[in-house]
């Protein structure tokens, strides 16, 4: 009699065990799916809540410590503060700046996307007026202007075919004015080593507190496909 009773109870325990296991599996799956949904929603909200815009940066920018524009006589190097009328301005303002200081120059407008990101390359058939940065004379062949959200973020004075001795000399001049900096050396991957063995990228940076309290100054030497160039950039982020 007892044996028959045990035989009847055993399937009940088996079914109950299966139900418990299935319930546990269902609970684990529900927790995993719920966690995934929560993380996706959280990341989405985080991205929506933090969307950087250079246009917004320009709109809220404190310009009280912008250096005063120094107007130099015709035929003398432009004082670097002449960038005040170009940096952080929209495309129409930048074009007016180019036409004012480089009349008759050509502008190649390269656009990256519909948001107003791009690079303008300014060239002239006549030598471009040199620029003085606290007495350091910068000669150049073309100007590159980088745009972000439709506003000029960086103005670059580019000298083609420049050698290492000139780069080192310019660094020494800036170092004497703004202090020493560690050089940044661009990494070279294996593909670049094979296809462009002359490639190199060296850069020194003086940020706002080290330069003039408002702009940043970047000195760069790059070489791509055996075409070296020195770039002096004035930036406002």
C-alpha cells in the first residue's frame, strides 16, 4: 500500500520540479531581457542629454579675454590677432575675412557633411603676407580653415616643403615665449610603413593658459608621400 502511494506521489514531485526549473529559467531570461532594454534606453537618453555642439559653444563663448586686434601697416606682417575676425565666425564671416586680408585669393570649399563640417583651402597667386606671433615670423604658402557646425574652429598657416631644421628653430622661438612642451609623435602602423615610409607627424601644443589666455597655438610638422610641411595653427575650442 505504501509502495503504491509513493509511486503516485513521485510524478507529482517530478512535475513540480520541472515547473520550478522552468519558472527559474523564465525569471532569468526576463531579467536579462529587461536589463538589456534598460541599458539601451539609458544609453539612448544619455546620448540625447549630452550632444556636443560647437555652434552652441560659440553662442555661449566668453570673449572678454580675447586679445585686442592689432592693426599693422600695409606691407608688414599681420599680427596674429587678425584671426579675431575669422575664428569662431560662420562661413559668410570667414569669407569676408579672407577677402579682406587676402584679396584675389581662391577658396576651395571642402564639405564633410550637411552639419557644416569641412575644410577650406585658401591659395593666392601672389605671396601671402607673413604673420607675426609675438615677434615670431611665420611664412606660409596657403591657409587651411577647419569648420565645425558651420563655424571656423581652426585657422592653419601651412608652409610646404619645409625641413626639420626650420621646424626645430620655430619650436625654440615659441619655447622661449611660452615655455617647453613635450613633442607628440604620431603613430605609424605597418600599412603606412609599407606604403608611405617617409610618413611622420610631430606636434607641439600650447593651450590657452600657456599661450595668450584665449587661443591655443599648435606647431606641427608632417610628411606624407615625401611631401613635408609645417603648420602653425591658432585654434579656439
